[in-house]
C-alpha cells in the first residue's frame, strides 16, 4: 500500500538519499518518505562505488566535510546489527615528482588547520604498511591514519535502519514520474503508484537528478560521467587490512580485498552522457567494460606493483557518477521553486561524502544563517544562464583532472 502524504519526500535511495534521510531525522525532521524506483536501495550508482573515504583535501571546508563523514561512519560502526562495514585502515598518498610533493605539503598544512592528523613517512615505513608496493619511485608519502573505506551497500542499509528507528519511511519499487507544483511551490510527488502530497521534495536522484529538476522547470548541469574500476583474481599478499593507496601522478587509487587487488583511476578522455536525451522514465545507458581503459590503469600501476601485469581481472565495476562544471555539490533549496531541494552533483563523493552532504543539507534547510560555504553550494548559482556543451566539457574536465595538481 502506497503512502499518500509526508512532510518531506526524498527521491533516490542511494547513499546520498538515505544519508540525507538519516541526517534530517537526527535533526528532528521525521515525517520523511524516501522513494526508490529499484526493488532495493543502493541498487544504482552507489552499488558501483569503491567506497574509499579520504579526508586529505586542498581546502579546510572539504577536509572538515570528510572528517564529519568519518566521525559518522565510526559512530555507525559501533552498532553490531547495522553498520557500514567501515574499515579505518588509513591511507597512503604517494608523490612521484617535486610539484606533487609541494602540493602534499600544502595539503598537510590544510589538514593541520582543520585538525586532521597526517604525517609524512619515509619509504621504508611506507613499505612496512604496503609490502607489495615498490616505493623506489616515490618522492614523498603522506600518511593519514584515520582514512579508510567501507562497503557502499552496507553503509546505505545502515542509514536506512537508523533512520527507520527515528520514524523515516522507505518505499521501493516506486518510480517518480514528476513533481506537481502550484504557485511556485511543491505540492506533491507523482509516482507510478499514485501522488504523494508533500511540502518539500529532496532531489537525490543521482544520474536522474537533472531530469527531476527539469520536471519543475529548473535546468541544472548535472552530468553523468563514466567511471570504472577492476578487482583482480587471487593475489597473494593482498588483504582488506592494507591502507588505501592513492598515486595521483598515475591517476590511480587501489586497496586490498581478500587475496585480491582493487584498482581504479581517472580516464584522461572521459565519456559522459547527455541528460537531455534521457527522460525521467528511461534507464541510464548500459556501460560495456572498456578493457583498453582498464588495461591502461594496470599499465600505470605496473612500475609500482610489477606483479599486477601477471594478474587477471576477476570483476569490473562501472557506473555513472555525476559531475558539475565547477566540481562542487549542489545542495539546498531553489529560490525558483519553494520546497524543491537539491542533494546532488556529487563529483564522485556520493558515498564517501554522504554524511557530510547530509550535514550540509540540514544546515542549508534548518540553520537560519548557513555558512558562506554551504550557501555557495545552492542550485541558484546556475540561475544566470550557462551553455550545455560547455558545462558538459567542464564536468568531464573535473573528472579527468580529479587527481591533477591543485584539484
């Protein structure tokens, strides 16, 4: 039986939507209904995420966002029945040239200012932490002991269980077909199971967020960009207790699985799809494994882990994370349509940043004086007009330069 009314309806059952439900419920907003078109939550982009959680960033705001997420994941992990599979194994960030070393020094200064513990370790210490890695090419290694990774599905289900305890309702197998407005205000969400009256709708629809915004007459440059990573066949010496590894100069990230290696990276020539050509009712285009790209990742990794050239690929994960032209989230209520709220454009931080996004969302909606940073994430920043082709190019560029110096 479908629900006919809620104060707040959240569209999208990925990590961002479920994290938003949990954050709002913790803040006292409990008359919430979350809708997901798939039979279960975390079935689309969230399920294809590597789950890496890194706090080392170039600005204090971004570091603090990630620190809040880690604090939340650690708190959720204490619940034995419903935890996010949070593994606080730490992370190593490897610099291969002098310019990157300078960036790492700047990042450490930012982390110091934000109160995040980091330290430079020598190559011998790094080798102790990651025995299979050849650090002879390394100019510097930055260690963050409180980083780690989690399981995206477990995280999303943890949000669901904790939000349910606070009164949030969840309805899967429900496809949103539109949003009804009157006099510039949200009145109801239209679904294939009937209309649901509401005062506010939160757009956490991931790769369909652009289309959902368009249904109320708001154009937003939320561009789905392909991303892939692979898991190798059995590899002796690999374990899930190893730190997460990032090699920005090779555009790679990796972590250990049970006797296997997970490796992904950022393509220098990315592939996006045009949201204008996909309706709210359509599925996202299927992604075929691109073994040329995956092979390039392995080739870039081979100087550092020579063994990778001998390993076959056991499985490939791929999805359509969304990127924005300025590389920032889109969070908050639109001034154009009262009650229409964005929680999207996650720039590959949907899972890892979900708790922080939830916190920013609460601040934007419930704090009478949100911080300048949170205000800067408003969807209104795209109201002055922009060009679709240019926006798509810039969004792809944000993907392609994800590990670029200064990003």
